[in-house]
C-alpha cells in the first residue's frame, strides 16, 4: 500500500518540537497518575466530573446502540418464532400451575392483611419506578456497570435499586441529569446485604468482577447447599427485604458462589425502583406513582 | 501556490480522521452486543486504533489527544480514572519511538508487533487496576480480552487501512 509517511525535519525546529513532545508525554503520564490518586482521594469531585461527561456523550451512545439492539431484537424474534409451539405448550402448563399459586397467594394476602391490622403494622413506604434503556455495558476486569437513559430529570437518584424481570441487577452509583450509571452486583465494589435459603441466614454478597459473586460473613456454612435462593435482607436500609438476587451454585470451604438471576446479555431495559428508603420526607409526602416508562 | 481556504479546511478535516475513528471505537466498544459472555472479554478497540495511527501517522495524533481518548474511555466505562490514559500514552510513545521499525512494514509484521504491544498494555492495565483496587483482580477476563483484541486487529486494522488510503493518502 502506498501511503504517505511524514518526513522528520532535521532542523533545529524539529529538535525543539521533539523536546516539547517529550515534555508533554512526561506531563500527561504524570497527570494520569495524579488522576488515579485523585480518584482515590476526592470521590465526590471525580463523580461529578464523570456524571457531567457521561451526560454529554449519553445521547451519542444512545443513538449508536439502537442498531445493535434492533438486530438483537430481530434475532430474538426469529428465535421465538422457531420455538413458538413448544413455548406455547410450556406457557399453558405454567399458567395452570401459576393459577393454583395465585389462589394460595390471595388467601395468604388476605390472611396477612388481617394479621397486620391486628398488630397495628406500620405500612412500608410506597415504591415507584421508571424504566430505562440500557445503552452501554462495560465489562472486562475494569468495572461492571451499565449506562441507562434516565437521570435526575426522571427522579432517578443515587442508591436506588435496579431490577430486571428476573431479579436484582444492581444499584444506581451515579445519577446525571439524563443518564445514570448502574453498579452491577458482580462489580468488585458491590456489597449487598442478603439472606440465604429458607432459614434466611444473613450474609454480604460481594462482587469480584466475575460472573459469580460470592457470599461473605456466613455464620453456618454447612447449612448452605447449591440451589438455595438468595434474596436481599433489607439490612442497612439500602434495599427492601425480599428482592430476588440469585441462587447458590457452588459451596467450597469458605467460598460460596452464587449465580445472579438477571441475564446480562439480554438486558435491554431495566426498572429503577425508588422504594422511598433514602428520602427523609417520605413519611410526610409519599412519593407519587411515577410509572411512566421511557419506552 | 498557496492552498485556498477550502483546501486548507479539507486538509484539516482529513487530519482529524485518526482522532474521530479512535473516539468512535471507544463508543462502539461499550455498546451492548447482546451476545452471551462477550461483554466480559470485550476487545480493547481504542488500543487498536491508537496503535495503528501511532505506527502509520504519528503526526496526526498528539499525546494530548491520546490522553483525552483514554480519559473518555475511563469516564464512560466506569473504570478508575487515569488508567486508560496511562496505558494508551505509553503504547503511543513506545510505537512512535520505534517509528523506524514500523515505517513501511507489511500488515502481518505490524500485527505481530501488536501481539507484543497489546500484551504489554494488558499486563500494565491489569496491574494498574489491581493497584488502584488494592487487591489482585482475577487475570482470567483480561487475558481473554487480550486474545480478543489481538483477534480483532485484522478486522479493525483493515477498516483503518481503507480509511487511511481513501482519506489520508495525499495529505
């Protein structure tokens, strides 16, 4: 291939230019290290910078991600069409089963209500949610997070829970004006108080950037078996209790891995839920139902 | 003959091709692909672009641009700030320093050199991430991401060669 290459000028000007370039390199490498330290020292400042920058590029990412998600939707459509009969049969069976469960649930609900009224139970704050499109998914060993197209203008705030149809996805770690970052439960910085199994044993679910986060601080390890359900415990007031998180897949000595319910490669939309846990005024004015979706 | 205003504008626009392609690849890399398992081992597309332009047109991408690209990547990917900039700057500086080696070499040789450069870059990135997190992160995903990056080089490289020949041959 014949491509023009720039020729190095041998003059004094060229010498000065290379000195300047070398100085710039040293300066910028220094700046990179300074940024790493700053990220450790002043989290607030870095966060504000991040949200501003992300807000600025979010529309571009949103636009660019649309073709990819259209293709994915088309592939899904074809796949569904192929298996539609089988799916139909399965759904009919499941529907029958669920109808039986519905009856049980109704009975339990009535029973629960009457028991609550007997006990003067204080009702939990009402929750509201917004749906948002997932426009970016960053993986690798660096950070496990999503970017979604909803921000403070859609009442999204830092700390709110993010769910998919299957279970807990993560929480909002940064909220900009029109975009927000979701820290996945698999991220190395994610720590979530959970309950394991029917006994409801307390533990902390800690991400390690792999697909399988692990359980920490379990008291009775021997009672945990693969297949145990993991749900949020509601400790520390971050999430309400009972949100589905995943199932235990492997139990080794001192190491319990869980598989999250949410399927990362199928996340197109997520629900960002405000359980009214962080707002101090929530008991005076209950949050209005913001069930409008951004679809 | 002095170039006219429009000629100068045209040249200026063409000179932005390396920067624009690199920025686009930063954005492409984070778009959800909806392919199971791919997200954890996504290739470092920006590294390919920075390497390619450093090897072929180092005059069109200065250290400032490389720094900004790394910073943008860290910012929108949620990674600790500074690591992307550091890795890309060192790759750029290393390749520019070995400019004589890359001058006029075939695609295969450039690819072979990229295998080494990307290996160094991945190692540096992994060490920096571990240092910032204060604990060694699992090397498995970065290693597969490295293999993916090397495997993607011909594809992205081919696109860049096309653009390079079409838009930057004479300017």
